[in-house]
């Protein structure tokens, strides 16, 4: 039973939670800027499209709604469900200030509040593009119904996707909380689920490679929100389908809330099982006890072994870095953004290339090293958290920085080198090119591993983001991650191009350092003859000079400079990180 | 009618028994000092009594309501856990008004009560309008305390309420606990600061290894049964929670 005013309280909880999210985003200005840019840019594109093609669109007249439109909306809805599920499982299985909220209001109120908050978050993302779309439809077709029905369809789409995602998310979270097997293998199972979802996405979106195409999803009622949205416009949908999604949404809301309330109540008031429960019972208690007292860290990080020759302080820092990453893989969420953005682009171009390995191998030589560096050492001070003052007075900067670099070298380096080398030998590469790619992977890994702690220690992030209940999860700053990513993958890509296609690398460099700035300066200068025009001519000269170098010479000189630069950066980063550690004074 | 009553209350986590056959009752409007070493089961007991977790066996009522009936229990209780449950992004005013709203408290009276309590605890309006993320541990503790008693609960569960407070604020909290009790609120107080218990508690229960090993008034607990000489509550606590086999004798003396 919920309290009498539960609906009103749920709205209060939802609005309060939403405000907290907005404040948290606003505190990280770079993140807020990127999110705003991600909303404004496509909306402006849409405005431009509507403005430019308004005449053509009006002339088309009445058309029937194509199945691909329903399929696209269905895909969008499924994506929303995936995100909502993932957020519940990894970020919000339990609530903030749980002891306060659960002794103040009913579980139904909390569930309603979380649903309101999550829907508001979705609508905040959809608000601008949906407003532009609505305005565009009203402007193009003088259709007042669109002003009501497009936002309504968007709200229903967001609300139902969030609801279904929450139902699935709480079911998974409950499984993790009650099944020792699932708790123990949640990282692997989660990875399989994400891969399955990505596979499903590719199966639907890549008909040219055996997929079904988005229009196949048009049969799903979740794509019929578009039928509701186009009522009153010259685009003719199906009234029956519109009615089905309208009524169906109501049923989903009522049934979904009831279901989530049951799941969440069980989850919040159940004592969660530990993934280590079964394992402890299986081992010999006497042996474990005597062993754990002496080599607990080494046992916990097995099968990874840190060589005994390394000093004990460095070894301990390395072991703890590995253990922290293994026990709390959620801290690696920040790796997903660049991997997904670059990975999806690479996947598309790889699938369209003559041999996918021609794209994937160089990509592995560039991306795996970055991951090797970023996985363990992108925010060492933030990872230390409240222990940082103790760490600072317990160990030298030299030992500490070596310790946080070590996991990347011990684990990341072999993976980057073996994957790149193995795939290069199988792929369309001559032996010298394959060896060169392995060399790139090797060098890039060393650079990535040494620059990550330097960047992370100079620009630490201490404030936690809400990932589950753990206040220890402190991802690196978005700007730091982007800086490290571009700083490692940019030069590594250029070195790879120098190796595989020096002429293209030469043209690229000539464009970046010469022709592009020359063109921009000339654009600003216009017809005027002056400093800007002179600068433009100077840059153009540089571009021409670079372009005049032969491919072989460019490969030798450009590649050589990049290698020397990498060595210098590695040494400098290492020394900077050590110095910063030794002189660091934590704020109160 | 007792405000809190437990009968054979037991909580097990796998093979570990956190709370073992707990029987006690706390009369209305009194302060019950709940003591025990770390890991004795105090927090688990409080979580059961506040409905946050369910007992494995046995039963308990708070303000006459079974603790398993969470919806009926909520209006009667206030809870200050050891870690103050606050939202970093909110100010104290925002947090307290939010919680008051969730409890349907009348806004004018609540506003006055918030101001009065914050003033008693030396939290200025400027402090209260500052984000909680910028608070010291003591300031957080003060806001969490106000939050727990804002709605004038029948039973207040306070876990280490004076933790992190300066002596002045700690004294104020002790006075406020006394006033709460005078106004009819039953206070279930868990703390390691024994002088606090000695000063404010009417009855003290000592939990050890999930079992209630002693329960009496502070005066009686500090009195040696055999010789009649007095000792400090700390001495009594250490004796009762010692791993020494001799504790079996003390259990008989005080149990």
C-alpha cells in the first residue's frame, strides 16, 4: 500500500531528482557543453533542411507513411529501452539516500519518482529536436494538430521506452542481487548482453551484409508512434495503429509501474548475495586463511603476476590498480564513448572495404594502445579518493607512477602487440608492413601508458558520478579523456599512415599545417591585401613545401620525427607525473 | 504500551547470524541507549526496526506497528543513519523542504521548525543556503539530525548522532534528545560515545555478537552487583563485551 498522496509525492521526487541531475551535469561544464552541442547541432541542421527544402516538401503533396519510418521509430524506441535498462542495471539499481527515502515514502512513490525523473531526462534530450520538428510540420503543412500530436507521440515514446527499460533493468538487477552465479559473472554476462544488442542493431541496420533492414521493424507496434504523430499532416498513417499505440501506452504505463514497484521493492529490501559467496566455501578454509594473510593482493589479482624483481611499493600500486579495475569495471564506462564513436565509424568503413582487416589492423595498432593506457591510469588521484593523503606520504612519486603504468605495460602491451601482429599476418599486409604496425602498436602503447598518469595526475577528478551506490567511482574528466585520446591516437594514426601510405600522410600534413590555415585566412582576409593575406601566402608556401617532398623522404623524415617525438613525450610525461606526485598538496 | 518491542528477533546473512534472538522493549517517551562493539549487530537491528530490512525470524513492533508493515511504520519513525543521507547537489533548505514535502508537513510550521532547529544547531541561513557538497562532516550531521526529527516522529532512531560534531554542537544534540524525550518521542540511540549514553539514556542495552548481553539503567550497569562499588559505563561495557570466557559470569550478573 502506498500513502494517500503518492502520485503528488512521486512527482515531487521526480522533479527533485531531475534537478539534481541537471546540477550535476552543470558542474562539469565540458560535459554540459558537449551535451548541448549534441542537441543544438542536429536541431540546427533540421531547421536548415526545413528552410531550404520547404518548397519541395510542400509540392510533394499527400504521401503514405513508408514502413521505413515506422521501422526507424521502432529502432529508436528499442535503443531507448536498451539505454534505460543499462542505466538501471549499471547506474541506478539502488537509490541515493536510500535510508532516508525508504523510511519517508512508499516504494511506489519512489518508483513513480524515478520514472518521472528518467522521463524528464529523456524529454530534455528530445525537447529541442521535437520542437523543431513540430514547428517545421506546422510551418510546412499548416497543420495545427501536429503542434499537439508530435509532442504527445514523443512523450509516449519516451515514457514507454523508459518504463519497459526500467522493468527489464530492475529484473536484471534483482537477478544480480539474488543469484550468486549471476553476481559472480555479471561483468562477462553484461558484456555478452551488450554484444548481443550491438549484433541485433547491426543485423537490423545493415541489410547489405545479410541484415533485415529497418523496415522489417515496421510490424512492431512500438514503431507506430509515428502514425500518431502524422495525424493532421499530408503524410497519411494508419488511424488504427495510432489508436493502438495510444491505448497500448496507457496499458504499459499502468502495468509497468505495478511491475516495477514489485521488482524494486524486492530489490531494495532484499539482502544482496555476494559473487564471492560460493567461491569461498569451495576452497580449503585453512589453506586460504594462512595464504591470505601473506599474499592477499597477489591472490586477488591472479592470474596476473607482477614480476618479483620490481620493487614492493611499485608492485603493490600495480596490483591495487589491477584489482580496482577488476572489482569495479563500471569505472571503465568512460572508455565506451570514444570506442563507440570511432568503433562504429571504423566498422562501417571496414565492412565496405575490400578486406575489412585492411582497416581493422591499423585501427587496432592505434586504439588498443590508447585503451592500454587509459584503462588503469587516467585518473590515479581520483581513484585514490580519500586515501590519497596517505598514499602521498607513503610512497615516492617514482614508485607510484611506475606502479600505475605497470598494468598497462604488463597487460595492455602484449594484447596490443599480439592482436595487431596476429591480424596483420592474416590480413593483406606484407611482412615489413606487419612488422611496422607491430612497432606502431608497441610505441603507441608506451606513449599511452606514460602519458595517461601524467595527464590524470595534473588534471585529477575527485567528484564522483552516480554509478550505483558506490561513491568510489570517479571517472576521469571528459576533457582529460578527450585530450589523451586525441594526443595518442592522432600521432599514432599519422605514423601508421606514414608506414602504409606515405603520400596520403604527406598530403594530410600539408593540408593541416599549410593549405587549410591558408584557405581559412584567405577567407577572412577576402579581397584585402595585408597581414592576413601575407600569412595565408606563407601557410600556402608551407603546404606546397610539404607536398613537394617525395613520399619516401616524407616516410623517413616524418616517421622519424614522430618516433623521436614519442620518445621525448614519454620521458617528459613520466618525469612530469613523478614531479607532480612528489609536490602535490591535496585540498581539504 | 511499549514503543519498541522485539521478540526473538533474528537476522542471518548466509551462515552469519548478525542479530540473535533479541528480546527487549522500550517504554514510550524514553531514551534507549543501544551499545555494542563494531560488528555487534546494532546497525542491522536498527535497519530491521526501521523496516529497511526484514528479520529472518522473530518479530518486532515500533509504535505498535509490526516492522514488516513498512507503509504503516513510516509515519511513526525518524531515522538518522551513521552516514548522513543527504543530496550533495541540494542546499540544506532544499533538502529539508523536500523531505518535509514528502511527509506532507504543513509548510509554514515546517519552515519555522527548520529555522528553529538549524538555529539551535548554529547553522546560519547562509550555511543553510549553501550546497551540501561544501559542508563539513559536522554540518552534514546537523542537517541529517534535523531531517530525522523534523516531523516529530513517535520513535527516533539515531545512529551516532554526535559523530563529527564539535563539543558545543554535541551538547546541543544531547539537549535536543532530552527535549524530544520530554515531548513524548521515544529515542533509540546507538553510539560509541559512552558519556552521551550515560547522560541521556533511561535504559541501556548492550549488544555483543548479535545477543543482548545486558540491559539496565546506566546507574545499575555501573554498579557492581557483588561488591556494590561503582565503575564507569566504559568499564562495564568493556567487561561485558570482552572475548574473555569470564564474560559468561558477567552476563549472568547483568542479564
